[in-house]
C-alpha cells in the first residue's frame, strides 16, 4: 500500500465518521455534491477532523482549493511529505 493509499484509507474513515455513514465509499473525484449530508457545517467538521487526524493545518487559500477528495488527499500528502 502506498502513502497515497494510506491517506485515502484514512480519509474514508474520517468521511464516514463526519457524515455518519459507514457505507460511504470515497473516490478521488467525489465532491460535496455527491454526499447529501455534506453542507457548510459538515465541511468545517470535515476539515477540522482531517487536520486533527493528520496533524496538519490548512490555510484559508488551501481550503478554497479543496475541490474533491482527490485534491484533499494530494494536499495532505504535500503537507505531510508523503
């Protein structure tokens, strides 16, 4: 399993917890439009959960660029050196 796979696996766990859906299957192209519960409040919870899980902080600019699960994973990889 690659670092990117590890990040995606952890992201899936976080997404399932934040959206309270154990059946959620995240894909790199998944966006907020694909998840009914993904609104502005849950987005904030998602970002905070990701920051805590990976020990990182996103800047406001970075948060604005997080278009889908794939870009979230790429940003995490860049911030963690993965």
